[in-house]
């Protein structure tokens, strides 16, 4: 018996917070406090829809529980309405160089143990995951590095049968712990917090090995339908992925053996074109992701609409606990020693500064890009949404996961309708 996902029908007339109890024969009952999403973004200076962002948690690098201890302090200051977990909630492919039995039950037991530790141990990811109602999307380590391509450091992925067995077991556990809708794993998640409309794209689960598609045909249809609905109903789109849309395209070796990017795939032009359509016909678009192991806020303005105030904004928040990288970590430690630097985040990189002109395949025009903020180190982010007439003001904050460290506030930006 493996972990499962329980669906509850909740009366919309109930208060936002309520208790749910579950009992199974032969086990003690469990009670959980649950909260519903607010129906809309509030107005006024003292109220906001609070969106918490987190991604990339490697338990081996946080055995002292810094993320959890930091979250306890953060949550004393505010209550998030929703948590978005944007990939690598578990690292199923670690430790590397360790071969597993290719029997699916054996793999599933190992993967379930990884999930149970991160989800329910106070020293792991518990305080982050249970800080708010959550929605998730996967990235590669929720399966294995650069899934679905073979990984040199993971013997099980060297054969088609091994990749199939690992993928099946990982997909099942992802469905049990992370896929929060009563739909097949890989189906996009959609919900509204008026006037915001969220679209969470799983571009990893059914990514093919021929670089043709990151999405199923159903997901493409749902994306087009969501864009059209946002335009027709005057909703502001929030689009969430496990990877940034604006990464440099990976070369041939890297896409096969390192880390492929969304723009390596044949359906990227369609994806970018639909978001471009939403921005031009509906309103400003907010893009959210993790993956990069640093935080950043970008503004992108199409060159052919500089006077029309059309924008995309991208917020990246990553990691909560940086994954171990053999050799590179040791080299960083040596450099810190000889430089005589006291740098807590010596293993972390600075966010890439983007500026100037950016060409994006599938869009009608190049973009003028500016970097509004960068954040280094283990982190979570908070986006505070406030309604001002037809527009939404968004205030980002980045919290370093060091107990007692105050947040870094980023200048607000505004999402506007066309």
C-alpha cells in the first residue's frame, strides 16, 4: 500500500478555514486544518492576496532544519493564502551513482520514503509545505536529472526498460503527493483568484525524448482555451512552469546529457506565441518559476509596443536548499578559503543579469528586458497582490532562509488590462 490522495467535497458556504478528519481501520485517526483560497484579490492598503513561492529542496544539505526554522519566523509575520511549489520538491535521483532494482515496487518504496521525509519530518520540508494550501508542478529531479533523457550518473536510466520503470514509479508518487487535481498526472492545473487566473503547466511529466513536445495535445488545447478565456473575461494571467522561458537554448550535448531547456522543444513556439497573444490582447502576464538556484525579477516589454505599456514580468525563486554538486562545491570552498571570505552562500551563484534586446521564438516582436532584482542563497519568495481599480499591484519580497534575517523588499510592479 502506497500513499494516496484524498478528495473532499467542500461546501462553498463554509468559512475559509475548517477541520477535516480521516480514519482508516487499524490506524489512529488524523485531523487536519484546511483553508480555502480567497475568491478574489482584496482592495485596500492593509489587505493582500499573499502568494508564497518555493522550489528545489535537497534534504541532504539542510539536515539542521534551517528552512523549517526560518519559515516558523516568517509565518509569525503573515499568513500566506497559497503556496506554489515550482519543481524539485524531492530529488529522487540522489544519491547519484547508486543503482536501484528495476522492480517498480522497490523503486516506489524508495521514492515514497523520500516524499514522506520531506513532507512530514519537521527537520525537512514540513514547515514550508504545510504553511498554506499548495499547488505543485514538477521539474526534472521529481523524476531524474534531465528527464526523460538518460543521465550518465544514474545507471537505471541507461536502458529504455530502466527509464520506463523509474518514470512509472516516480509518476505514481508525484500523483499521490503533488498533483492536486482529480485529473491524470500531467494535466495543467487552473484556478482563479479574481481577477487573476492561474495556469500551472507540467512541462516535464510527458516531455518526449525527441525534442518535439513538452506538453500533451490536451495540455496545448487547455492552454489555448485558458488564454482565450482570460482575454474574453478580462482576467490577468499568471503562468507557472518548472523552467524559465528565457533561458539560452541548450546546445546539442547539453540537451542530451546536461539540462535541456524549453526552447529546445518543437512546441516552444506555440507556447511562447500563446503567452504573447495573452499579453497583447488581454493584459500583462506574470510568469513564475524556480529551477535556476537563484532569485530574480525581470520585466519584458515588446519592442513594437513600447508606448502601449504591455509587459511580461518573470519571478524566479530558487532554491530552498541547494542541491549538492560534487567537485563544483569543493572548488567553491577552496576559492572561499583563499579569498578569506565569510560567505554563507559560497556554493550559490548570482542571478544572471538580463538587459537589452531578447529574441523569443514564437512571439511577434523582440523584447526590451530589464532586471529589476536579484537574490542569492537559499530562499522563499512572497508576492503580495493588491487590487487598485482594474489593475493589480504586485510587491515581491525575498526571504533568505537564515533564522532572524529580514526580507528584501522589491519595488512593486503593476499588472494592467489591455
